[in-house]
C-alpha cells in the first residue's frame, strides 16, 4: 500500500510521516528529496518548472514577503508548477516500490489531489492536510524552534507572518481540490496536534 500525505508547507506532513515510520515500521520519502535528485540531473532549460521556487527564493527577502502577503495566489501557482515537475519522479518511484511489495508513505507539497487522482495501477490511500487558522504563524515559529536544522529558525518575524498567509491560502486551495477529487482533508487548526496525527493515521492505515 502506498500512503500519500499532501498539503502546503508547514502543516505537519513530515512529522506525521515520521510517526508512521516509527510506530508502524513503514518507510517514508519526502517529495522534496526526490526534487533535489531531479535538480541534480536536470537543468532550468530542460525543466524550468522544477526550479521556479528556487528562483523565487533568490529574490530579495522584501520582494518575497510582498509576494506572499499581497499575492498569495501567485505564490501558490509557483508551488503547483514545481510540484508538477517533481511528480515526474514520484510516479516511477512508487510504481517500483509497489512492484517490490513494499509499503511506503510519500509526503510532500508535490502530492497534489489532481496528480494523485491520475495515478493508474497503484494501490493507494491519500490524505491532505491544511491549516487555515489565523494564528498559524505561531505554529510555524514553534515548529521551527523544535527542529534543530530547520532553516526557518532564522527567518524574520515579517517573513514568517507572510509565509503563514501563503500557507493558509494554499490550505484552502488544497481543501477544495481534495473535495473535488474525493479525498479526505484534515484541518489542523484549533485542535491538539496529536489528534490530527491520530486522524491521519486512522484514515491511511485504519
């Protein structure tokens, strides 16, 4: 069985995947890791969508903050473009894992409802997460502090606040897409995180 966990950045996907690996002994892979592999073997000329967020991150911080705060829809478009490029690596990877008889959790922003819905010949379950709360910036800050190597530990308050706007807006998009394609959506706002984890695990493995 292939288990997909999708959603915007910073809503708990990787933490839940790690919990499943630890408690159920099922391997997991992040789509971010597959994207890094693709970036190492492809070029911006051959696969421009793969590098769109990297190019965005090269912009001055003030410009990135302005984009996320004032035009989150555009930032979401960039994320979707990159996700579709990364998905090219996800499909053959999960097919191989299934052929080898291995269960796997695949988590990441590149797990989009419309892409998962197109999968053919794969036995899977999928759950999508989001956080549309108005105080999600606080969750992002706490999560970064708790993870030693998290790059966002050093981000400015203004950047984190703008990033939270993008995440909450993309959460709404993901919820609508999940409903459209018949997948479960779990809202992580206003609940103990462990309850959200339990719900996702039950939906995927219950």
